């Protein structure tokens, strides 16, 4: 502990922020100080350490070998400090859950009453975010994301595998006599799709490039609205269009639904001991998924 007295906490926090955010300006913005102040904190801390934490390159600050080790320890240490301070107001008793917006609105929120009935003392704060996970340096306890399950800083558990298939309005479907007719129809697209028409085409025996001459959107929700308004046909996934299919706003014009590598995953932080709140939620959501699967299988047997 004596060795710690020669280091200033503000300097260590500045170093941690620079390493995590990758630049002096971003660290300064987070800490609410000037870039010059952060730079001075870095220089002072490096002097106290007796060696460089970052190499100064044309591309910016790059952690040295020593810096990489130090930054990893600082990130872990400040996380622990944050949790310790949270004990004062009971924040540690609240489960911080980051959830993909579609899963939050269509699956989780309608079931929160059952979660409350099963665990009345469980406090939960939901952040509906599709952003990139950063479980290593955030206070998020658990996250639910749509993807392939490849998260280096978290341990993924598959919840709901998703199948992909085309959807359109019932009126639009009247134009389609078979899957090959999609080559002559406007296809609604959105940027950075996780599903490929190629896989669906292969499953239906179709070959050749699609025209993709329909509107393209930056957000799949806008693409869904365009599809509901009858502007074209869209490749979608189960949970995303569940409500629209149930109330008749959309139909699946062809029976083929193709399994994909995409699913909704429950992601827990690596190298962090689970809290009772985390364990309660994990057990509850596994039970809900199992009950839902059992109900679906029963319906298929009828």
C-alpha cells in the first residue's frame, strides 16, 4: 500500500481512460477536463512509473508492452472500485441488462411481469442497445444480443436460434406464383444485414443475382415499415416479424425457412463472479425459453 501513495488516482484514471478510449481528446471528454490536463496527467504518471506507458506514433498513442499489462490491471481495478462505491446506495443490487431492442420490445418486456412474480426482490435496469458489447470495461452485468455468438470479452449462451425467410403483404404476395418471381419484384434492403438471400435462394433451388432494386434503409425497422406499406419483399428473421405475421400485416409467401448462424445470445462477462441477481435472471430466462419451446412443440403435434 505504501507504493500506492506516490501515484495520484487522477493520473491513473487518465491513463486508464486513454487506453480504453484510444485518444487524448476522447479521454478528456469523458473525464470532463482539457486535453492538455489529460496529457499532463499522463506525463506525470509515466514519470512516477519510471517508464513509458504509451509509444507516441504518427497514428497516435500505442500502449507499450508494459502499458498493455498496466492498462488491463487498471481497467479491472477501476471496475472493482466502481462496484465498491456502488454499495453505498445499493446500486449493486440492481441487475444492469443491455438488450437488443427487438428482443427487449417483443420478448422480454411482455414477460417482465412473470420475472417480477418469480423474483419480487430483483431490481433490473434495461438498456435497449444494439451497440458493440464492451463487458470488460463497463458495468453491464448481462447482455442479450443478436449475432453469431463470437464475443471475446464475454461468455455466450444461445437463447433463440433464428430462421430467415421472405415476408411481404398479403396483397403483394398475390403477385408471386413461386420463389422465382422474386427476381421480378422490388426487394427491400437494409445496411449491414446479418442474413443473406444467397442461403435462402440455395435452399429453394434458385440461382443468379437478385436485382435489389427496391429501397435501401440504414435501419431494418424502416425496411420493415416499408414492407408493411407494400413497397416490396424483405428477408427477415423470426422474432423481428413475429407480431406482423400474427396480426396479418405481413405474410410469409413461401414455406421455406432457412436455419442461420444468427441467434439471440445471453452474454455474461468473463472472469467475473456472477452475482445472485445475475444467477436469478439466467435461471429465469432459461426456464422461459424452455417453456416456450415446449409449447411450440406441442402445437406442432396437434
